[in-house]
C-alpha cells in the first residue's frame, strides 16, 4: 500500500512540466462535475488521465450499492458493464483492504498475488496491475475506484497524486448524479401520480399512458434511437395527456360525441400539458412529445399544424401508439376495436395522420400488440 501525505505537491510537479495536459485535465474535471450520467464521469476520468497513465478499465463501487459499474476499453472506446452482487466489504478482497488503508494503493503482478481475492474479470482480461483509490466526500468514504492496466507500469508518486485528485472529483460527480437521479425520480413519481389522477377522471382511459409509454419505447428501440431519446420518450409518453387536468371532466366523460366547441376545448390539452412541464429542467426533452402528439403528417393536426418532418420524431412515434391504444379502449360512445381492426385503421391512415416509416414499423409489431392485448395473434400486415 502506498500512502500520500501531500498529493497536491505531486500534482503541481507533473502539471508544471506539461501545460497542455494541465489544460486538458482542468477541462475534463469540469466535464466530470457537470455530467448527469453515472457512467460518463468514469469515461471522462479515463480520458483525463490519458496523458499520465494508460487506463484499460475502470471500476466503481459505492458503499450504498451492491452493483459495480465497470468500463472496459475496447479499441478507442469503453464498453459499460454492470456486475450485480459486488460488495466492497467482500472478505479478503483488495478493495476492502484499500478502503481500510484509506489511501491510494498500487498492486503489480496481480496473477502472482495469493494474498487477495479479485473479481473474475481481472483474470479474464489479463490485467497486470491496478490502482485502487478510496473515494471520499468531505470526511465520508463513499466507495472505491479501481483503475486496471494490462501492462505493468511504474506509477510515480506524482501521477498517483493526480489520479487521486481526479478520482475524488469523480466521487463528487457520482454523488451529484445520484442526488439528481433521486430528485428526478421523486418528482416523476409525483407527476405519474398526477397522471393517474387525471386518468381516474375518465374510467375509459385508465392505464392508457402506461401502455402508450411501453409500446412507444418498444417502437423507438426498433429504430435504434439513443438512450437519451428513450428517456425523453418515457417521460413524454407518460405525460402526453397531462394537459387534460385543465379540461372539464364533463367533456372528458361525455357519453356521446363531442360538439365542435367541446372538441376545441379538448384540443387545448397539448399546450396546457407543455406549460405544466416547461419549467422542469429534466423534462425539456419531453416537451415536443407532449405538445406534438396530436400533429398529423399531412399538416391537419393540432396545436401547430406541423407536417412531415416538422413534427418531432418522438412525437410521431407517440402519435401512432396513442391512436392505436385509444382505438382498443372502450369509450363512452363506442366499444373498443380489436387489435386487428385498430391496426387496419393505422394502415389506412399512413401518410395522412402518420409518418409512413413509423406507421409501417408499428404494423410489424402486430403479434406483440395482440399478445399484450390478450387476443389471438394478429398477422403482420402486408405493406
């Protein structure tokens, strides 16, 4: 185990010799602190340490979790894995010993070491050396970060000082990420409850938002959209009808078709919904979905009369799923259509109401939709 009395002195020594690396490191630490993706700080850390030490893998274990986040270098990028049931306190592990020492620790020739136990991936990846860094926030130990190297390398005390400092910046970023995640989760749970309360006003739409969210995500995944888009879609599809909180229950539950004036009132709910969430930072990506899920591909939808690709892609996805689920639900003025009937109606609306590419991909989901709606299998329609 290697103990550092004054890590910042080493930090200064190295950076005085390489000002470009210093500038890069300062930029990277800023990026680490502002990241809200749990794996992103680790990637930034590996990039920040590139000029000083070769990083082949980074492992993060936190005291309050039983999962280990592992980034393995594959070419020029890092592949993320999550290892479940991994604990820092595992008896005889190098991580637990490093935590007890509460100081940066280096181990060479891992394969020859018989004193400590290591995760199975260490042997599988043939790592030769590791640097273990207990993470602290204030006076609290929050976890441990381990850097693995496939080649044995001398890590100077100065470089170790830099690694230690950047690792603790990462620890702060991870805590920030967890805090923001908890805030978002609590807020979103509140909004979901509000959505459920809105649906409770209309017994015919109970569970509608959850179903739309489920199948909108399934459809989006078939297009290979990003994780960020999936998250925005989850929020947007869940909240797409939240604006109905501003619509009279008498109109929502009317036992018959709406008058023209009543329909004009209903058409306000996308704008009302967007206004409800517009000041919530983490829901900004959901706003185009909430506002645009009733736009039509031919430009005759509402509230903005957008057409074709003017309509945000995630809103185009939500629109077709929303339409399908509404058709397969009982309404005060009609019984639910079967999944097969609803899919035929989607097909008939291609190019008019729906993006042809999105709608045709949705039709390919016929068997999945039929199973979910507990019907006999629906054949994939010829398109």
